């Protein structure tokens, strides 16, 4: 597994010679006809990875909408057609309803799990998931192997460059003390923030817990409260107001955009909140 990319660390990128060799090997494949592989993913995060690796050889859709908390999703009879139509289903590994797909009598025989032990918002885990997706696509569509492996290498290079640029842009606010949604703690830690306290969704924060976080925030001069749009945008609003801290709401799942776009958008929102 790749080591975590952190602010101030340089991210290895491919040499021009390496890229040229891969490009020459994949040239004809990249311009080839469509294979028409139907892929179904659990989340839009996995959907974006499939789009990057699969290109025009795949058609991909996600079961869980970007705005829905993944833990709230329930597999329903109306999803049966999507499941049965898919040549390949890609899951993260935490889906409690996965056995319903795997054991479905009319379901596909190809279900892949990325089994990433953490948040795919973190670039190193995201790229590990991209490796798993690549292997799953190669298995279901061997004729596209060179194409998929080229796209994975290209994606690694592009994401590495973008993550390095984001890390550089965060140096000035690294170490900023924050209170945040527990779903965003790993991501904000990767960005270099000092996590002073965390909370769950609005329904999980009691009056006593809110008061405790306000006290902790004031004592530690917390400058920023970060809410997760999937867990409830209002969860940290009162805490931020009581502390007198800035507040920002981040997204963890792409909505009709790429992961790289989402990563950059979240970084920009954090920077703007502290200006």
C-alpha cells in the first residue's frame, strides 16, 4: 500500500520515458471501439474510479446517490433490474446488504470488493481502490487489459500531481485547530489540520456533548468547524457560532464530477473559510 501523501511531502510521479512507453503500448487500445461492459458500483466515489479506468469501454452507474448517507441506503426490489443487468458489480466492502447481491439467484456472477480500510477521500487509499478496480475490469474484459492499465497509470500520475499541488497550497494553514464531523477526521488529518474534537450527525449530538465541544473549542482556540454534507449540514453550526469559529461544509462523494474536482473543491473551501 502506498504511504500517505501529506502536506510538505513530495509525491513521486512517472518519468516522461515511462509515460511514453506506456502510451506507445496502449495507443491503439485507447482509440479502439467500445466493449460495452455494464458496471454497477455501490457509491459515486467508486463510480468515478470506474469512469477513469474504464473510459469508453464501460458504462457505469452507482446505486447510492451522492447526497445520500451510505449507511441509510437499503437495497430494494426496484434495484433488481440494475443488479441483473450488470456485468460487474464493485463494492467497497462495508455494505451490509452485499450478501443480497452476491446470493441473488438472478444476479451477476462477477462481484468485486475493493476492501479499502478507510476513507476513499484520502488519495493513497483512493489509488489503492483504483488498483482493485483495474484488476476487476481486466478479469471481466481481458481484451481491454492494456487500455485499463494505461488509464490506471495515467490516473495515478494526474492525481499525484494534483494532490501534491493541494498539499503545497495547504502549507500556510497546516496545524490549524478544528472540530469536525467524525466522517471527515481522517481527511482533515491528511490535510494537516489539528483535530481537537469530533461529532456525529445532528441526531447524535446531545446538549451536553455540544456544550463540551464548545468548551474544548474555546480552550484550544479552534478556528474552524467542518461539517459533512452527508451527515447533516447543521451538525456543527451551533458549535461554530458559540466558539466564534469559521464553518465550512464539505462533500465526501462526487456528484456528476471527478474525484480530483471534489478534492480541489474541498481544499478551496477550507482555504477560503480561513482567509
